[in-house]
């Protein structure tokens, strides 16, 4: 499905997000006029909320009428190299979801993000539902470490009771589709897999594929927007 993209007036606000017993982290709310949903968008392990890829995702979703609340995990905020422990990451996600709900009252609320951020969001949801969140969207779910295929990281997904969208490149080195497809099939109707042909973990495509990275990202954002619109 192709979603028509209309240019909208967009407000961008930078703020601080207070995480209980952990401290404050930076966040950015990107909100188009007449937004109909808000996506709490967590970054991946290697790049923070200001990375160009996060900027492009937020701008592209704003063009499609979807607000985003991006935020840093504490390790990224404090310029530490090692990602936070799951409990810290999950607490940060809970604070971000609560702030998104406060800043965007009445909008459909979804959560997730890129790689590590998406996985920490699903772990948080599996432990205790994120209040008000209607669905989880993963921009490259990291099923396993590079060259170490396994499915242990997906075990908690069975405890997630809300809809999930997995957007995965077919060349993703962190998600062997031969393993991921049956995992998602076992989750039943609550899980949807969309494969981006030729995309890597960041949805970049090879030149010989005949299309550009911009075209692959358009596919990702159109698919995500259509899925959000279908959520109850």
C-alpha cells in the first residue's frame, strides 16, 4: 500500500525527560499539525536520537501525519560506550511513553524503534504493559548478534499481547529471516512481518538492486504509517 505524503506544518520541541531514580535525558518531540498518532521512537545501540537516520524517520513520519518522541538512553546521553542494562533502558522507555501521552493527548500511541531500542521496548511491554500503547513497531528487530544466529532474544515476545510490526531488511545481518519468519508465525495474528527486499539492518540497499536508499525508506515509512492507521 502506498500512503500519500502531504507536507504539513511541523513543530519541533526539545525537552528533558526525567527517568525515575536515573536522571534526565534529552528528547525531541516532532509534531505535525493535525497529527493522528504519536510514535515513541527509541534509538539503536550505536547512534543516539540525533543521528541522521532518526532525523529522517521523524521527518518522514511527520509528513505522513505521525508525531514522534525521540529520546536518548542514559548511556548515550552521558557519552558512555556500553548500552544500559535492560532495567535502565526499560525505565527510560516507560518515562518516554508517559511523556508522549502527556504531550500528545488524544492521539493513538505506539512505541518501539530501531534495533536495540525496539527490543528494549518489547521487553518492557512483556514485563508490564506500557500504558496507552496500542502497538509496537520494530525498525529492524535484532534477533541475534552478527554471525551468531539464534532465537533467544525473541522468547519474551510471546508475552506481548498487543499488535507488533516487524520491518526487516532481507540482508539484515542481525535477523536471519529463516529464523525470524517462524518466530513471527508462532506469534499469530498479533504479529506482522514486512520484508524490505535487499535492505540491510538500516534498510540500506545495494546499488545493483535498482532502487535507492530513499526509496527503501519510503517503503518502510509508508508501511509503518498504514499499519498505525489500522490499529484499533
